[in-house]
C-alpha cells in the first residue's frame, strides 16, 4: 500500500475524517458563493456544522451541465491565479469539460495515482510503461505524476506508434503497463506478431472506458499479466479515484478524499449496497474545483465487505455502463458492455467489435460488427446467444479479419451511429 494508514484505517476513524473534511468543504462552497454555494443556502445550510455524513444524500447534486454553464472558470473556489493546471475530457458528446487544479490538488492527484499503481503491485523502482494519452486528457499526466510520487520509473509513451511501444516494452522491461484496455489488447497482439518477449510484465492498470470480465480474460491471454481496473473522471480528479487490487474483485474507492454514493439514476435516491446505481462523488479535500454530490452517469454497485488485501476502503464494481449509453433496441434496454460480455463469452470472436446503431428508419436496428476467432461464420450462433441472454434482436456481421477498427489513441469507440448515407463500416448491409 502506498499509504497504509489511510487505506487500511478503521471505518469509524475514516467516517470521522470524512465528516470533518465535509464540514470544511461546505464552508468553502458557501464562502465562494458560486452555484454550489447558492444551492446549499437554498437548501437551508448555513455552515459546515449543519451537515452530517448521514445527511449527505439530502444535499443538492452538481452535474456536468453546471460545469458547462460556468465554463471555463466560473466554479473555482480559489482565485484564478492559484490554478496550476487545467485538464479535461475530449467531450465526445459535444463540449469539452474543463477542470482546474491548484498545486495542492496536483499533489493529491499524484498520491491517489501512486495508490493506484501500488494496488497493481508497483513500488519504488518499478518501471511503468505509460501508454495513456498525454495532454488535456488526465490519463497520461495523472499516471505519470503517480509513478513519480511512488518513486517508480515512468516511461511516458502516450498512445499510438504501436511498433515503437513494443520496442520499448522489450528493451526497458517494464513491470507495469498502463493504458486503456482496448489498447492493451492491441499491444498484446502487436507484441505477439513481432515475437516480442514481455515475460517480465507483471500487471496492467487499465481504465478510462468500460470493460468486462470477458475482455479481462482476453487481455490476460495475450499479455502475461494480471489486468486490474482503474476508474476516474476529470471532474473528480482524473485516474486514481478507485482501483482494483491484485485480488481483482472490485475497485477500492479512495473515499477519504472522494466520498461515494450510489443513487437511483431516475429518482436520485440512494440505493442499497450491492444494488447497481449511478455513482455520485463529493470531493472534500480538493481546492480549485471541489464538487458536492457530482453525478457521474456511471453505473456500478458498492460493497463494504472486507478485502483480502487489507484495504478497508469501500469497493465499487466494474462500471457496467453510463446511464446515457444505454441502447434501446426494439424495446430492449441494453448496455454495450452486456453485448461485449455475451459476444466474448462465446469464445467465437476476437475481442474487437463495434456496435452500429442504424437509425435510418424509425425502428432502430443494432448491427454487431465482429471478427471470427477461428474462421467460419458464427453469425447465426452469436445472434442466438444475444437473443437468449439479453433478449436482443441484433444483426451480427462477421467481417474479414482486421476490418473492425483497432484503437491506437484515446478511448475505444464501441458504438457508432448510422443516421444516413453509407454504412460506417464496410461489409454492413
Ligand atoms: O477517463 C480518467 C481516467 C484515465 C480513468 C485513465 C482511468 C484511467 P474522463 O476522460 O473525464 O476521465 O472520462 C471519465 O470515463 O465517467 C466513465 O464513464 C469512463 N471511465 C473511466 N474509467 C473507467 C473504468 C478518465 N475503469 C469517464 N471503467 C467516466 C468504465 C470508465 N468506465
């Protein structure tokens, strides 16, 4: 553990710490007078002392819309000149979401990512091959700073240029690989094609996009590693919000800094532990852009059961999808990750696939583009499996090997719309 005192502290001790920090946050938001402070006032909160952890769920939410409405610096709770860096997400859904960090926020972020890397078994002296993109995206720079804080050696590869990545993976003998799960697959395949020996790699720390247990198994087949999941979002800090340990059984949320709740996405009311809900985070220790009850849109469940690694932090399940990513195909609601689970679970396809949502006619169709693992055309069998397990009527297209786009840079695009004109992939009729 990077910080055993914090990661393994008793629940009571942590709750006291959270409560104390939450008071401080509420006072700061009220003093800053922005949208979050106003909402607190409207809710009758006059100071931190009015708020308890048990009552957190009664406080107002903050959303991505608030960040957009106050773009770029309207939600700061420190003077602008205290901002040491900005980051953000590329905004595949439209506008970029920008976030800000003070120097203290950057230090906090580095120690959260150092915790993540030690969850994957890294320590001082480890070599971390970091193939998350560097730039506004938080993946590259976040993991980089975490590796430095841990006392490890970081190789700042960023994404792309796969051949060169394989070369440095071979020459520098890193023990940990950090990148998106889709790119890990791509790297594993490229290493196999090049006959590269990566036997010293021990673990991979993969996140920034949803991935299933089935994808984990596929990655662990092409790379000699334990693949662990890392979760985070720019708004909360970036990577380092929660990470799986080598038990591979849920992601430990750094709840001493990121207080987590799971709520019903429709009603906003808390769901019980073990039930899937939308993750909501409060960041009591962040300075530049602290958030009270930020709605992530990400669906996962929480558990407070003990973990064999000794960390006492609450764990979240893998994210099954985003509330706004759910597809509705002829009345059947389905997350892309459920389709991934069924497809890869059959063992009939390679782990590269794309879902094309054909909206050219009022009755939306789902086309599944994939590639067979061992020749032949398993389309019919795959369609049956999707029907049997998800009740989903999909048109499965088994395309020639290498046709489904591989991800080199950025997040995997699993779902593509087809609104008009030619099909987005060749071979889909
Ligand atoms: O993706 C931060 C990150 C970088 C996390 C590197 C892990 C590793 P954003 O670009 O702001 O930040 O995107 C955040 O990505 O709300 C989720 O929908 C999704 N996401 C992130 N990690 C996971 C994960 C980074 N492990 C959004 N599983 C989040 C599923 C994830 N979805």
